[in-house]
């Protein structure tokens, strides 16, 4: 449930290093999700999960003690934040549509060090760019709080290692 995932995200934010280092099953692995479901980074799996993949990708990277489901309109309202949208659509889906992009979420253990998560994200984006069913022309990353730091760390790692996705970042 969304509530269980919120508790796991908070637990990972506080004890994430310990959970990961001890191999605890509650540790959240770095992964991409579509609509709350994990995305396996193989062309055929992506094609099944994303019926109309676009060459522009919009990635959301959540903040400390959070998860990707907490970007939703309902979650924004529950937090007392404005969640305006056109015709009742989720604002992020509307933005992705306006950009001609496919919306993807980064789901990760926020209790790990920013540089550890940044390196993992850079590697994940390399794999994504290689396996995406259509050529990736542009990647747009929106990071909230710690998510912005993780995205920046991924850029630094990609620059140092020749990450193939970095030239497509806008």
C-alpha cells in the first residue's frame, strides 16, 4: 500500500545505510518505476510497461525519507500543498504530455550517502539510455531536495566516467 511504502521510505531515510549494509530485505534498491511499478531495464520489459515510449524522458527524483508515490496530486493535497491540474489529470502527467516526454520515477534508499546514490543513478541512466526502445534525445531531471543533490552527484559521476546519457541531459 502507499502507506506501507511511505513507512519504508522513512525507515530507509533514517537507517538506510544499515539496512543496505546488512542485506536487510527492507532496504530499497535504486530502481526506476512507472506509475509505482518497478521497471526492468530490458527493451522488451520496457516496451511492455511503457506502451508508447518517447525519445524525451522526464525523471523525478524524490527527497529524503520519501518515495516516488509521494509526488502525486493526492499526496500533495494530504500534505496541505496546492495540487492544481487541468481536467483532473495529475500535474506531472500533464507536464510530461506538454513536453512530449515519458514520465519515469527514481525510487531509492535515501539513507545511503548522496555520492553512493549518485553513482548508482548514473549507472542506472546509462543502462536506461542503452535499453530504451527508441533513441533517447533528451533527459530532463526534476529533483526535490535530496533528489536534486543525488541528480547532481550522478552528473559528476557520469562526467568522470564518460556516462553516455550526460550529453542528453537538459
